[in-house]
C-alpha cells in the first residue's frame, strides 16, 4: 500500500467516524428537530456520488468510506423524515 492510499484510508476513517455520534443520538432519542432536512438530503446525495466516483475510478478508500458514510447519513435522513 502506498503513502497516498494510507492517507486516504486515514482521512476516510476519520470522516466516516465523525457521523457515528450523531447517528447514535438520533436513533436513541428519535429527535431530529435541530437537524436540517436540506443539509441531510444534500449530504446523502453528495456522499452517494463520491461512492459512485470511487467505484468508477476503483479507489478503495473512497468506495469503503463513502459506502459506510452513505449508510450512516441515510439513517439520519430517514429518521429526520420519519420523526418530523
């Protein structure tokens, strides 16, 4: 594994892990009133497109991180829509 891939995996891990506390809080409390619906729609769409881009260029840090992040932000988006 080259240096660039290592940096990519570290960056991907940190940005993916950043979503976990919010997911835990939303799932536990089912409270999403302070979260922006438009932000989570845009975020979910952007992360999905980063995932697709990673697949197209076969970049594993992009693929893995954005797939996991897509799942996490999708959970928040679903809760935001479901528990208005």
